[in-house]
C-alpha cells in the first residue's frame, strides 16, 4: 500500500467510525453513537450593544393606506407576525422601506411606529441614510430619542461617492447620537484595506453587506481592531455567508417578510453547524426569491404581503407602480403553490 492509498483508507476509517473516539483499542464506534459536541459558528461579541444582535432581522415594508399615508396599524401587525415567527430584530426605513421616497416627517413617524410596536421585544435598527448628510444627522438624533437600538446608513447616494466624502458622511452621522452605527455596503466592491479605515470612527460598529464577496469581508474584519457585527444582506446567499466561520451574525433581507420562518431556521441551524439541514431550507427560500425576481415592479413584493393577509399597499413610484386587480389575481394564483 502506497502513502496515498494509506491516507485514503485512514480517512475512510475515521469517517466510518472504525475506531474508538478515545483512541483506545476495542469495538468500533459509529459517529451516530458519539455525543454531538456543542458548536457555535457565529462570532461571540462581548460589548453590550451587540447582545441580541444575531439571527434573522427583517427590513419591514412601509405600509400605506388607500390615500398614500403611512399605515401605522399595519406596521404593528407586521411586527407581531414576525415576532411570532421568531425573528430577532427589525431594520426600519431602508431600501425595502422605500426610504428615498419618504419625507423626513414620514421617516420619523415610521421609526416611532416600529419602535413602539416592537416595545423592546427585539432589536430595532433605524436606517437614517439620506442624500443630504445633515438630514441623516437629524434622523439619527430622532432615532435615539425615539428609543432605537442601532442606526444604519448607506454611503453617499448621489454626490460625494468617494472615500473622503463617505468618511465625513459616516463621521457626522455617528457623532450625532450615542447609538452604534451600521454601514450598508450594497452591491459595490468592498476593498478591505480601504473599508477598515471607516471603523476608526468611534460609534461605527456594524456592517450590512449585500454582495457575494464574503472573503473581502473576512479580510477586512481581520484588519479592524475592535468588535463589529456583520450581517448578510443578499437573501439567496445567506447560508453561504454564515458558512464563513464566526464572521456573520445573521442576515437582513426583503424576502424575510414573506417567509420569516425559513430565514429564522437557516440562522439557527447554521449557528449550530447543521449546514446540510439549513441548505435544504435555503433552497426552498431561493425558489421564492426567484419567483419574485420575475416581477421588477416592487409593488409585487408588497402584493405578496396582501396574499398573506397584510395589505401594505403599493410601492411608491418609480420604485413601484399600481397593480390592477386582474394582475393581482393572476399573481396570487401563481404564488399560491409556493406560499400555500
């Protein structure tokens, strides 16, 4: 037997349990007979601001009444449903919440409605990103006063899309309140040696990463000399991100609104190292994501909520457009086999 054959035979023997776990001679022991060691593939963060900041977080839809006002009652109904499903937190007033199509007064009202509905039963992250930095500062101050746990922001949306402008933007927002700040990297290159410099800002302690280059996030995290929490923001790749051992603490994604139990289960199983079980659920969730990807009108995402009994209205233009009743019925018929 040559060396390669020997190693191959030894590996097979180990996997098959042909030997004792303690290395002594005796009857073979199967893997199934061995007690399962407790595992935790999520990072362990010690700062008080990070406690409870893991698992499935939902960026709730901004619901509207028939006359295009924010429906505060429906905010509460969404929160109750999602808490029952086991979600750990909420991300309010971000892209899913149509933040660029809301006035500052509406964003403040939405934040207050969500924080009141959650009532300390889960974490609340208020997205405060605006085109104008000083508007973000105003929203950050309001979020703290309203009782938020964290704030979050995108980088500069239209102007100043360079490192120096972004650093100033984040610094102003972080310095506006005592809340920890999470930045949102949305489908852009994350350059580890550049991005790590943002975390010199004292209150900047989190990252929502919507992309697929998890290696870059991992490399950046190694360079940052303080605790930070990272969330996966790309729904179909949640499990892929969570498989990067002790890097991501959970996920934040639009589809979580529709099938929260799936994403709660993916996070729980991944944390326990049960990736094969989580993979089957991720595959199911991806079927749902693919279905909605065929409808570029964002109003159809909200129509999915109507199908589930939570009418959030249409998305505002140009993000979404109204849907005729006939089109909704055809959509609902196609969705029914997937969501039951």
